């Protein structure tokens, strides 16, 4: 692997620790500042809306001006947003910090295309899941640290500690080398993305999958605290199990040789997560559920890997951007529905998720891309 990938892995590992320290505690901190479940759902929905809007322009710019300027910009914004959340003492300022952090999601498409172009002799599916695993490894440690800090010093301290890690992560990002901007042959341009029926069809599938997989997540920390009586430290342990699941499942499902099969298995893992949260009892049962929730992030990576096989290399940035934008839409809609269901019955969301995931697995099996030309992708990216 190249030097650039090593620096990228280090940056993502540190970022994963920092994000893991506070991200799952955001709903609880919002609650402590006076937000109701519906308000929390609305805030998280606005977070998803910002993500959805940010992706396509970032992907387009990545194809035009290169990936590194956008990656560096996202990292700097992320550090500033952590500072905003850390200094916040009331709800409006904290909301501003959360929404600013949501803007950093635009880095997904430049980051995916950067890693894909740097993959060398490795398959794109392996590189994307391997890249994700370093971020997810950070998520193992972050919630443990964040839970301990929250119980010991209060949740606000968590955001200051995350800021320090984000600054260190920025140092590695600014060591990455630029990649040349890819150009297509003017005499044989690739087909327009919006006329690529296989690509557009997969976007619809990925939307349904992401909605089903995300719906049970936004208010689960509140469910564990309010309905199951867990402490910040115990929620931190459970969230760390989720980070471990992200890392382990990224390696296992990313290495089975078929992005399509891994995509379906990742969905099945989230269905079991919902079952364990719904019917399970005790911290370790919930931790097992969160371990399997790692299938959500793995599904995103394996979805992106399938996208790569449907488009031309010069369209990677925009194609990944549209993919991420479509997959951000459920993060707008999911929290709104979750908030309403939570107020009716906090446990109702989990059997609903199980049913929806069963449907999306069937949709993926019957209508998803049948094959992923890994060898073709590997050779193409080696020459990028």
C-alpha cells in the first residue's frame, strides 16, 4: 500500500476516536439542554438534510479540481464544529455545531474516490472497507473514553477532548499527496450518469436499504437511558462494541469476494441488532446488538464498492457524491419518523426495522447488481 493510504488510515483512526467520543451522546446532550424526542428527531433530520445537499457538489468538484482540497476543507470544518459544540452552553449554539459537523459529510465522495484511486493492486471493495475499518477501529475506543469522561466530568468535557483529536487528525490529512485529476477521452466520453439505468436503479435500492438500516438508530441512546436505565459509561461500553463491530465486520464482509453478498449479510446483521435491542436484557446483550449494528457502516462501504463497477473512472467523484446524497435522505426522514414512534411506544421502532430489513434483503437479492467486476476495477485503479 502507498504512503498516502497509511497517512489516511492514521487520520481516520484519530477521527474515529474523536467522533466516537461524542456522536452517540449527542441525543442525550440535546435532551439535557431541553430538547424533546420530536425536537431531537427534527435536529437529526436537519443534520441529514445538510449531508444530502453537500455530497453532489463535493463529488463534482472532486472530479474537476481534485480530491485533496475538499478532504482538507472537511477536516478543518470538522475541527471547528467540535470547538463550537464544546463551547456551547445553550441549545441554539449546540445545534449550530451539530449542523456544521453534518456539513463535513461532503468528504465521503472525495475520500472514497481518493482511496479507490490509490488502491493499487487491491480491489476497490477491499480498500474501501479496509479504509472504513480504521475509522471504525477508532470508534471502539472513543465511546469508552467519552462515557468515562461524561460520567466523571460531564458531557461537555467530551467535546473538548474530541477537538484535540480532530486537530491531530488534521496534521495527517495535510501530509497526503495530491492525485492527478482524471480526464476522459474527448472522442469517446462516458455516458451521462443520469442516463445510466443500472446506476440509477442501484441508487433506489441503496436508499431503501439505508432507510431500513438507519431507522432504529437515532433515539436508541435515549431508549437505553430512559427505558433501560443505563448510565453514560454503560452506553459508552455498548457504543464501543458498535465500533468493534464496524471494524470486524468491515474486514469479514469486505473480504468475502462479493460486494453484493456482503451487502445482504450486512443488512441481516442490523436486523439482529434490532431484535436484541427489542427483546434483549442487560448491557452485554445490547452490546452484542451494537456490535452487529456495524453492518450499517459496512453496507455503506459495500454499496459504494458496487457503484464503482457501474460507472466510468472519470465520474467517480460525482457518482459517489450522488450515492452519498441519496443515502443521506434516510438520515433526514428516519429521525422524524423515529421521534414520532418513540413518543407512541419507545420499543415500537425495532420490530418495524426487522420487517423493513427483510424486505430490503429481498429487493437486493432480486434487483441488485448481479456481479461486481472486481478484477476489472482493480486493474483500472492500478493505473489511476
